[in-house]
């Protein structure tokens, strides 16, 4: 009997918690020393992962009774151009090395995406350990992270604002309220329920502090999450719903001038900080952050808000998907004057073509149709490029979470 016949794919549940944790730690090389640095004990991380196995869709390959490969899908929601989408958050992807190169993960990912389709999760996000690998599975980059460094003498001068900043516990309801207001108006952002918040805080140390900006009506308009170490003001994240809140939070950061030598932080949007500072000669490093893929094009387009126009718009194209057969073939996209789209299978011949990866990054606004056409990622005539440019909102996704 061949070894492959002894493999069995099944749901990973709470009875497999210890094996799930062992595989996770091995693949991501999380050591006891790493856990102790942030105050975690082995029993704590196992306990912390319990809700994941209860709330998430976790699939695994078992070799006999041993869990050797797994993938987890979190039931999450994201905002895409002011529309709430059910999203499958892929995580905990891993296989013990002695069981690799047997197609186990390929089949797990296919089944996970098929399950998402059934649950109407028409989009999936993941943090890639290998961008080329996930591109081969139909994912594409949709967001960036900018790491910036501002020296103490480059900090912005105080701007008068009507509100106030107060330091609060990171578990404060006002932190959650500020983020909820922000995420509902921010393209690409995750809507955080309890599962998402738990993942957001998972690897943070006890030194993390939150400072919330309150407007004149005592509404939380933004926050900065930070810690100070070795005269460096470290920013985990900063969000704000308006320019007033942004200025108020930077006033708070600049008030630490005498205590720090520099500020190091993250920006999860395409807006570089340098342009906003009087002394713009700062260090900024940009790198790809999250990837996504459309799980079911027909479902995704049915919710998608194209920009309204006076006439009907139509595009017939061939689409390639390396994994999912229902996204492969020739389709026609029809967009009505109100911006509602519909995708249907087509039989007519066409010279237009696009991959699921390119379709994803285009519709999420990370790269524009004109640019994608220029680099050969979309094959179509100039009139189709113009139509897509007019139909798709121009805003890149914001995503600051990690799961």
C-alpha cells in the first residue's frame, strides 16, 4: 500500500488542539524563548487558540492519527468601497516538511476555498510567507505597509485642535469604538469582532499603550497604539477619521520630544508621511503586506459597487484561475447605469483576457487598469481600459491587521 492512501482529510476540532498548536509553532518557528519574551506560557497559547478551533473552519490532513498539514479559515468581514463583504481569512497554513511535495496543501487550499464559496465568502485575505507561492494559488498583493522613522527634531509642531488626547487601556471600549468608526469609512479595512480583536492583540507585550483622540462631543475620532523603549517611540498603529484627529494625535506624540530620540512606526496605506511633515527628509520603507483573491467572481461582482454612469457598460473576457474551475472560462461583465454589475458565462470569441490575480488587485484598487494593461496583465482594447478606469473607484486598500 502506498503512503498516500493512508492520508485522510478531515475537520480539525478542539480534540486536536495540541497537535494544531505543535504544527503551528513548528512551521512558524515560534520557540519557547519567543513566548517567554512576551510573557506567554505554553498553556496560555494553547488556551488562546481554543476559540479559533471553535469559530474557524480548520481543515487538516492526518497520517493515521497524526495531524501533518493544516489550514484555518476565519469568518471575517471587510469593507470594499463602502460595501461589507464576508471574507475568509486564511491562516495557520503549514505542513511538516517530511510530508511536503505531495500536493497536500494544494488540495487543502482548494477545499478551503470551495467551502468559502458555499458560505458566500467571495473574497479571501492572507498574510503571505511566500508571495510567489500564493500567486500560483490565485492570490495577489492588495496592500502595503510603510515603516517610517522620524527623528526628534523632525516631529511636527503643535497644531491647535478643539479635542483632547487621553491615554487609556488598550482594552478600552473607546479604542474599539474609534476603530469601528474608522473601518466603516475605510476601503479594505477589516471589521473587527471578538475573534479579530483577539488576533490583533495576540503577540503584543504588556507595554502597549493606547492614546485616544476625543472630539468636542467626546466621540473617539482616532487612536495611536504605542510603546516607548530605549528612547524610541514605537507606533504599532495609528488611525483617525479626520485631519483634526490626525493633528491631535501627532501633538501627543510630539509632546514626548524630551523623552525620545526618534519615532518608528507603521502606515498601512499608500499615503507617505513625508509629504505631511515640514521636514520631509525622513526614512520610509515600503513593502507588500497582505494578499487577497476573489473566491467566486460572480458572487463578488454581484455586491461590487462600480461608479454610476449614464450608459450600459459591457466587457467580454477570458479569465484564468490556477485553482478554481468556476472562475475559468469566458465571461461577460455588464454594468448598469447605477453601478450594479453582473457576470455571466459567455460563448462568444474574444481577444480580451485577465487572470484572477489581476482581477483581484484591480477591483480592490491596489493597481489601476491602465497600469495593469501597460505591463501586460490585461489584454484588451483601449476602450475597455477607459471603461474600467471610469468604473472602478480610485482608492487603495488599508489593512493593518495580522492573522
